[in-house]
C-alpha cells in the first residue's frame, strides 16, 4: 500500500513540474519540448497508483505480474 503513495507522489511531482515548465515556456515564448512516451507512462503510473489508493489494493494486486 505504501508503494502506491510513493509512486503517486513521484509521478505527481513529475506531472506538476512538467506543467509548470510548460506554463513557463509559454510565457517566455520559447519551445516546449517533452518526450510523449515518457509522459504517457508517467500518466498511466499516476492513474494506476490513484486507483490502488481509492480501491485499497496493493500494487501487486493491480498488476499481477509484479512479484
């Protein structure tokens, strides 16, 4: 269960940092570069950990191939 909170915290910080960086580059008028696959993986991990916290399931119950 603590793994869900840990993953939610790190991925949430990454997403908030990316959002602030996007806003900063829009204000400065510079190009915003990001890696779409990395961003997609982080969003999926964020949603899975949020689902685990809401339902009370451990991370290995959500993804059974993780031991």
